[in-house]
C-alpha cells in the first residue's frame, strides 16, 4: 500500500501545489489540513479510476475512504482485490 500512498501524495502535491502533502503523516486528515476540497476530490477520484482501473462508486465517496492517505490506499487496495 505504500506505493499507492506515494502515488496519491504525488498526485495531490502536483495538482494542489502543496508540497507539505509529501511529508504529511499517512493518518493525518487531508480534509482538516485543507489539502482536499471538493474540486480536488473530483480530480482525485478521476485519477484513481484511471490509474487503478475501476470506477469509484458513489456510495464509496465518504470521508472514511478519503480522509487520510492511509484510508485512500486501503480503499484502493480493497476495491482492486474485490473486483474480478
């Protein structure tokens, strides 16, 4: 899952201009830190769908899955393994 976290960090750093995401703890809130807002979330979901080859279901678009880098990596890992 570290590779997934790294890819998400790089995506967010590049698309938000926030280099601090590179040193953010895996369990620190992306929402509370202001790194993710609604526009960033739309782009991140598109990135996940393109990069990892699955559609993010609307019911999965909840803070529990996108609050932290660790949560995003876990969501991606679990979603990829659950799909044929």
